[in-house]
C-alpha cells in the first residue's frame, strides 16, 4: 500500500469491518492527508449533502468507510484529474465499493485497490506466508510445528478477526461474532443495496452457514425464506460485497462449464462460520461431519488471503 501511494492518485483499502483497515490507514495520516471518518455523523451528513464542498478544499485525505457516501467518488475523480499528484486520497471501504452501481468505473486508471482480510495464520505466527509462491514454483512446503487435533479445531473456530483472536473464552468470542453480524447487517447493508425484506437477511446468513462448503442450492433457500430465487441471488451478492461470504466457482478445464456449473459458498472467516453453526471446538475425529465444512472454509479463506500478497 505504501508503494501504491507513491505512484497512484487514489488508493482504496477494502475488506470486512473489523479487519484492521482503519488502524492501517491511520499510519499514513499527515498534515496534507488528514483523517475523515464517514462513521462520524457530521462528516457523513456533510459528504452526502454537499460532496463537492466536502472535497473542494482538500489537498488530500484519508477517508474512512467511503461506501457510506459513494457520491464522493465522482468528485474525487474530478479532483485528481485536476491535480494528478500520486497518493492524494487513501480510502477504506467495508464493501466492494467499485461494484456499486452508483460508482461503476469512474476511477478506472486512477485507483489501486488493496484487499485487507482478517489475519491469516501466517501473520498470527509471524511467518512469511509463501505457500502460494512455493506451489507455483514447484518448491517443497516445509512442515513446521504441524497443528492437529484439538489445537486445529481451536484455530479454525477462532478465525482471524483481531477482536475475536484475543478472546480466549469461547462464549465471549461467540458473543462478539453474533454482535458483529447483527450490527453489520443492520447498518452496512443499507449503504450498498436496497433490501426489501431486511428481516430475512439474518436467516439467509444462517442458512448459508449450514450449507457452507456444499453446492449452492438457491431453490431450497428461496423456498425456506418464501422469496424468489432471483432475490436470493441478489441478497447473496450483497453479502459478497460486504466480504462476509465468498463464492467459489467449480473447477473445469472447459471455461464455459466453469461459468455455468453450480458454485460453492464459503464464509470468509471460519470463526464467524463456527459461531453461526454453534460449533464448540472438539478433536476433529469426535465430530468429523461437523468439522469438515468448517475446515474447508478455513482453507479457502487462508488461500484467499495468501493470494493477496503472492507474486505467483
């Protein structure tokens, strides 16, 4: 990210809430690049009511939670076109901002996007996380201090959110995940999508949790929620934009088959998934049917994180 600020006009750090985006970007606050949070009601009202005035007198800025006022993006585009100095605006978003229909590709060629997810295991262990690079280089993967049994179950159930990682008590960690999900669905969904039946979204999330790692079945979900399959697809797309779930397309050598065959949905954090499924860590062999889907989502999430800093 530091490198991007030296040669790119706008840098956007996006990822789920509580992954550490704000903590990271605060390190790049300067006198010329002040910090402005759109979680602040005064800043948010100003940005929505007068986006031009909000940006007009800024030489640069760190703007936190940009998805709350997407109308700022067009004004930022105009500003960096007038003054194309690199690193003027550093933004964060708790949603896939560039996928919002109100933004489109207005900053194409002017913006670099950096994804920040909850901690990978390599980060927690202080290791380089070079598995992807080694696999593509056909180099052996050294096995150091292999985690198995009860320890593996604990790692999977803990996940990678910084606030959850430091909670050693399982009940306290589950409480954090439940509060996190409730607040995220109640507050952030309204910023990025129009959801007609918002009360059904928490139930959809729990149904997806029960199906995590399985082939996606929108018809069954639609029937359970008494909504259309098209609505289910739109709600799932919203959850993807919020970095709660990840859609994994099937692997086929035929590219057309890859596009049309049924995908799987995984949660981007195995700790959140464990809390939703009411999983209490026990040795995997005690409850393999319960542990298997959690482990699959955990591996998917770890690979997704490693890809982000891989050179392969």
